[in-house]
C-alpha cells in the first residue's frame, strides 16, 4: 500500500499533475492544429446562427426611430389613447426622425415594422412625418386632424408592444399566431395560416421520402455487401453517380422525364394507357418533390447501410440457418437488428437533409410541393422580413435538434455508423 | 432410425466453385453413430468445403450426401437439424447469452418455461450459470466458445459439426477446451464431425481422422493407426514429426523391403506401399523410435552418425544427426542420466528396428 502511495506522490507532486505536465506540449500542439477549423466554424457557423437567433427576437425599429417616445409610451396603461405628453414626444421624435437617413432609423423602417402588425398603416407614418414639423399643440388633436387613423388604439398598442427591444412577435407569426387589438395572443386570420401547415407538410414529406429511401436502399446495400468486389465496385459507381452530377442537372432531368409532355407520359400515351388529353401531372406538385428528392438522397441511405452490412459476417446467417431458422426469420431476427446502426444513421441523415431541402422543391415542387425552407428563402429574399425568416429557421433548427435528441434516447448516438 | 445405416455417408462427392478446379475430388466417408471424426488437412485441402456441403451451405457439384440413409442434397440447411460451431463462434452480438441459447428453441416454437429450463441446463453444462444476462462481447474467448458449443447442442441434434472452433484461442485454453469437447462428446453420446488443421488437436480428440490433401482423403483411420502406420508419405509427414530417407528398393522379402539409400547405405524397412524392386521410396522414421548406441544385434539397422546439434527441451533433448546422407536427422533423446555422452561434433552409433522404419511411396 505505502509503496503505491509513494509512486502516486513524489516530492509532493501527484501522479496526475506529473502526467499533465509530461503531456502538456503534445496537448497544446494538438489543440493548435485544430485551430484553423475551430476559427472557420466560429466564423462560418456559430456566428451566423447566433445572429439568426438574435434577429428572430430582436425588434429595434421603434426604439431606433423614435427613441424618446419608446420610453415614454411604456408609462401608458393601454386604455383609450395615450396622454397628450406622449403625443407631444411622438411628434418631436418624428420631426427628428424625418431628417434621419441612416438605414434602420428612418420613418420608412418604422412604417414597415408597424405595417406587419396593422396592414395599411405604412402611408400613415410617411405622410404624417412629412407634416410633423408644422403640427402644433395640442398634438393629440392635430395628429388626428392629419389622419383619423391615429384615433385607433390598436395602432398605439402596436407601437407600445414594438417599443421593446425583444419581442416574441416573429415566433408567434411563424406559428400562425398574432396579437389581437387588445394585445392578447390569438390565432392568425385563416388566410395567413400558412406556416404551421407547411411545417407539418414538410415533416410528412420528409418522412415519406425517408421511408421510400429505406425501402429502396436496403436491398441495394445488401446486394452490394455480398457481391464479389468487382461487381460491387461497379454497382457502387451507379449508386454514387448522382453524387458526381450537378444537383441542378439531376433535378432538371426529372422535369424532362416527369412533365406532362415528358418521357413517361409520352410512353403511357403511346402504349394506350392514357388518352392524349388525360396526361398525368407528375411534376410541380408533391409527387415531383418526392420523386426528385428520393433520387438525390438515396446515396445517403445506401452508404451507411452498406458500410454496416459489409462488416456483418455471413456466418451469423449461416449459424441462424443451422439452428433451424428459416431465411426470412433469420433475416428479421438476426440480420435486421445487426444493421440497425446503419439504418439509424441513414434515416437520420436523409430525414434531416430532406427537412431543410431547398433547391429541388423550388424547381419541381410547384405550389403544392414547397417546403418550409422555400418559405424561409421567400422571407429572406423577397419580402425581406428577415426576422420572420430567422424565426422560421430557428424553429426548423430546434425541430431537428429534438429529433436528434429523440434518436439518441431511443437508439443511442454511439450506435450511429455513417461509414 | 435404422442403426445399420451410418449416420452420415458421403458418396463420390465432388465440389467445384469455378467450374475449372475441383476443390473436393472424390470424397467418400461413412460416419457411424457416436463417432468423433476429424477432417484434418492443410488449408485449402477441401475439408471445410466438405463440412459446408454437409451443413447445406454449399451444394455438392456431384455425388450424394446421406443423413440417416436419406439423401439430403436438396434439403435446405434449416431443415437438416445439424448443430454447428463456427470458427469465430458466430454468437449474435445483439442478444444476451441466454437469448443466443434460446434462439434454436424459439425457432422450434418451444414454450417459454421449457426454453428457460433448457437454457439454464445448457449454461450449467458449460459452467457459465451466472452469465446468462451478459452479451457475448463481455465474455472471454473461451467463454464465448463454450456458449457457442452449448448453443449448437441445445436442440439435441444427433450430429454436430465443428469448423476449427478452437482456432482463435491461445494454447492453454485450446487444450482445456479440447478435453471439454471430448467429454461432452462422450457423456452426451454425440456424433461430431470436426475440422482442424492442428494435428495435435485431431489426435487428442478423434475416434477417426480423415487426412485431406489436394481434395482427396489420403487416409482415414484411428489416430494411433495414422501415426504408427501411415499409408503414404504425405500422411507420415503431416502427422507428427518424421525423418525421411530417400532410396531405391533393392529387394522385397515378405513384409520387409531392403532399401539402398541415396548415400549407399542398406536399410531393412517395413513394406507399406512399394511393390517392386527398383522403385523409388521414402523411408519414414519417427524421432522417438531411434536408439542411441544400441547393444549389438538389437537393431537390424545400425549406422555411425555425427552429432550436429543438441537442443535442450526439458523432458527430452532434440538431437540433430548427420546419418545416411541426411543432415537433418532428428532424434528425441530422453533427458536421462544415460544419455549424457552426446557431444556436438562426435560420432556415435544409432539404430532402429525394421518395423519402425516404413518404406512409403517416393
């Protein structure tokens, strides 16, 4: 016993400390080698995502454009209209804001922001701002004189809500909810309820695509794993061929095949299965999205399955047969469980890729086959409501993380095998 | 079950994988009930192929295989009811030991209570009573091996095939497992067909050994017969250690053959498979059947030999002589007080009996 402690403690320095000292240089060098990647990840991954998360809750417009008013309006209890003092500060701030040309601090920005909440109020702000300089006390009266929409308490409530820097409003919008005129959270109008149903559709389509991929990839991977090397290499090239072709080329090829005047319809009409005016619509809808995405994502299912199946010794099946199991029973009870790590990895990979896929649904999805990523792209590129886009993106990210967590709970991430 | 029929019969069985080379050329073998038959041979000699044909994993290219008198060429493997132990155990890694053992019983729709009872009995049989809930990966190689054996026996097959089951174990464990398998064979009255390339293993365990080479059975006999009276030079070489002297037959005299070795010495040997004068022959001599400084007239063959090397082996001293033109003539000299006279570089007389010297094919 005492000799062991002696070895552990030498000159009062513990073994752990000595070990750490001996390996310190190696550890530092290893850390240094990873630095380029770490920096790259921080710049290209962590920072943009952090910025997206921040933008999805950040709401600086009101406090930027009319800063004094943003503070003053918080005194108002929300009943009727704000007091005259608040109106006075609002007009003063508006006069200052009119001169401001800095991006994000113009009256136009303010108008756009309130317009999200109360449609049709954009011109109200811009036109009033032009006249603000000439307005005289009492400001409440003179403002209403310029435009009687200023009498609407909902407008002031909206201004009060948006005067805070952090808002859940974009998340509410992303989940088909909104503030009503009294400031309660209610369902959005029927016409604007598009996000939740799209999320559900995206998850459904991704699940269908994943399921089709499993059904198609499993036998292929099995054959690949048992064939002699020469043949399996040749087959593997066919599996990988989609990887070496541009995504755009592959997707447009599907347009040529599936469109109403396309190859499949032509053949069916030629063979007399369809009449010339009864051609089937197979693209610019969900069918098109599913077909093209299964084609693109199939290798991501085949490869992990193949890599796992390759390691399964054929003696397991032989052993099961020798013990009296039929081939189907042995496949189900012995082979399938052994392939679970690859199946899990492929499923996770394909599903997560499908749920965030953009180009293919945009090209062949039509109206019906659009996924949530296409809506996010719309808000980033067209409507320029980046905050709403960021909120939608964050929800998508959280959904994927939850799935990942569930997967880890059920199958265990250690069992994943990507190849 | 008719007891007159052999349990297993191979009849003119041939096997080719590519249609060009016969891996098994003409295999004939009967295995009686309760026998322990080992197929021994260098790798690539076709022994595992024969086992796989019997188990049903490889179809025979030609010939018939009978089990209990019935041809089984067209019976799928799961209907043959043959137990099998594989080289790397093939224990299902996703099941516990108990689940592995229960697998053949589940397949046979045996009820849960009986299943559990038989699993427990099997675990006790291989002395792994407390290991039922472990996974195969948590067991040592020897324990995995015992589970694999128990699994192949749990559904009471008449016949168990073992394909180099001890190949992955270290030497001590291998020897211990050899005895365990031998005892199971005896106590359960099993019929075992065993494949190995390890001749010691084959000699220890088997009732009969079929020595394979180049797709042909060279000899199938009991271990002692194989060792004492090999049919040809390949068997003599493959089983045990063996000194070889090349020569030509000078005269044949009943059971004996007089051979003139290439060095010009005359040796009287037992005739095995030489038939005519002038034939080339290999004389086979076991290293433990050589006498050092034999008394006069005790051995018909006595020669002067030069001691080339002494290698200490504890219980015996391996001595390399140069005799009758062979520089690598090995003699195992017991480590006793009488044999201290051997000194490297000195000449000494050595001799052997004619019945210990076999004249085999050249």
